[in-house]
C-alpha cells in the first residue's frame, strides 16, 4: 500500500493498493473488486450511503472483516492517480500571477476544473443528492493517461453519526476551511447525515422538491466560496471571515482589495446573497465571467488629472526650495533630516545602540519569513529590541507591538503545523512529544511578551495531542484521552 495525501477528508487514511485480498461485504450489490484502487479507513461512527451512479463520484464498498471501517473503490488505471485540488492550482497561479497571459495552460486548467466540478454537482442534484461534506481536498482534478481531464469527489456519501457516542472526527472538529459552511462544520455534517437517511423515505413529492431546492441553494453558496478560495487563497478567505466563521458576504473593497475583477461583483457576491438558486445558474455565470479573469484583470489607467498635476508640481518645487534654504542654514533640524532613520521607530537616533539593532532586526525578519530555521534567532533579537525600546526615554509609543503580535501569530501557526503534521500518526515518538512541547512553549513565550490574556486555542489543541502521546497527565473527570484515542483508532 502507498499512502495518498489529500484524497478527500472523510477518511482517516487513504492508500493506493491492489484490490481483491478481502471479499466485499456489499452483498446487496454482489460486487467483487479486482485490479487496483483506493482503500479508505474511516473513524468510528462514520456511515456511508452509496451515492447515485454519476461520473466523477466514486462508489465505495466495505470489506467484510472491517464492519464498515475499511472501504475500497476500484480505479480504471493501474497507476496511482496524480490529482490536485483547486487550492493547489491557486498556489501555482499566485506565484506566477504577473507573468500570466490569456493562453496560459494553468489558467485553462483552472477554468476547466471549476466547470467539471460544477457539472458533477449539477448531476448530483438532478439525481436528488448533494455534494455532501466538502472541503478543498474533497474535489480532486487530474488527467487520464491519454490526457483527458477528469474530476473526482471522493467524500460524497460519507457522514458521521454522533449518536454512536464516540469522539468527533478531526475533519468535523477542525476542518481545513470552515468558511465554506454557512452554519458550521458540525451542523453541515448533521444536515448531510439526515439527507442520507431520507433517501429511501416515501415522502410527498412537494416535500421532496422543497428539500431538494434548499439543498441545492446551500450547495451553490458552498461552491461559490470554494471558487473564491481558488482565486485569492484560503488565508485571504480566513482574513475576510475569521478563523472559524463562514464567508457570508464579500467584505468592503478597502478590505478585499483584490476583488476588482467582474467575477466578484457579477458571480461571487450574488451567489453568496442567494441570487442563484441552482448550480446551473452558477455555472452559466462562470461561463461568462471565468475564474481566470480574476488573474488577468488589469485596473484601468488613471485619467489625466490636468491642473491638479500642475498644482502638485508647484508644491513639490516649493518644498525643494524650502529644503535648499534649510540645507544652507544648517542647524539641529538639518542634522536630524540627514540622519538615517531606524526601521520601526523614527525616534531612535544613530547615537543609540538600538539604532543598529533595529536594522539587524529588519534583516532577520525578512530571513525568518522564508526560512523557519531562522525564526528563533529573529525572535531572540526581537525580544531584546522590545525590551530596550520600552526603556527608551525619547519614545513612549509601543512601536514594536505589531512585530510582537506577528511573532505570536507565527508561533501559533507553527503550532498548527505541528498538529497537522502529527494528526494522522497513531503511534507517538519522543520526537513528536518534543515538537509539541516546543510549539506550546513558543506560543506561551510570545503570549507573555504581548501580555495576552486568556488561553490560546492552538495551545488547547496541542495540549490535547500531548496528552494523547503521554506528554501530560490525562485531564480529570472522564476517560483519559490516551484511551479515547485508542477507541478512535479502533
């Protein structure tokens, strides 16, 4: 078996494997799998209801010994599929944005991928189903061996039943992009579980049509948020909506500065406002204003300002003349103007030792942005500069507060990275315990400097992981978390 990263989110793990070693438990269908495909292990309490037979929506089949915990799907080719999510495509385009042209292959891939996902979603709703629990990795695009593009939605049909009384899976408790769900990930899972349970119910035609319309309207908004993330990236979406909140509408233009292309006002904003009732309507709007138009947008040239330019020119000339007079007059003011101002605080003059340190701090900050290993040295220098600036008599402002807040944010981000790196590894090692403990210590240290009050949500999550790996004693009142983890792993 070979692990497959990013192949949907509802599986605890996904692996590329040869099929046929276990008999299928799908007696009703009588399916016998052979060849190659994907094996998925799911968390306890996860249920699967096969979706309608639609291209791009795989059918999973449980294996007998697993009691529904292990499912398999066959794959038409004998090689592991190489697929990407829309966010993977966005990362490639964002890095090359200023060099993109209308005939760029990556832009064509983005337009084609979005359209194929919408075609699949439209077919699901035509069959009285929905896209289900969706995150960025739930929509995979790739190419067959002959170059034909395809789309796969591997999470359709999966939901978690909390009535089992087990620990909530991470893909619900900590989704990678919570902004996709209008009422939160847990509510989205409950709605989808109810939808799966109603598929075979004999209900009145009018009631079924009403439910179907509500499902499709919700999916349109979710798909519009997914397209928005494919244009500006998940970090920008989180900045607009907040870390755990849904994206209900576009923020003001001065906040969302990169939303001047027509696709935002003609497609994304109306979709979020509920003006598109069907996936077909969203697809039609995106055919006119393609996702690639966001990357190709060029703001119009500013109009000639006429006399205002001449007035500004006269003011500049007067300012130059005044500077010339001051230069000839000399004095303390000119010496201050001639001095090289320090970064972050203009009150730090060249005769203060902090002056050179602030220049070194600026260089260390740039190095730390691109190299994680350079961050400890940068944070140590920031701590020194922050303490010296606090004792500076010539400046009583907290000029380095933004850098310290950035430090805390980076420490918490690294803590999340440690959590993501270790979340799928069931057996702890001493290195993992040290990594988690180091991440917690870094966040505590940054929080102490910023005088932050209240616990950090990242620290709470990391401490839970530390308990699961034996690094902290179990929390009082209830089953120890180490045992709970064992229950989850089955």
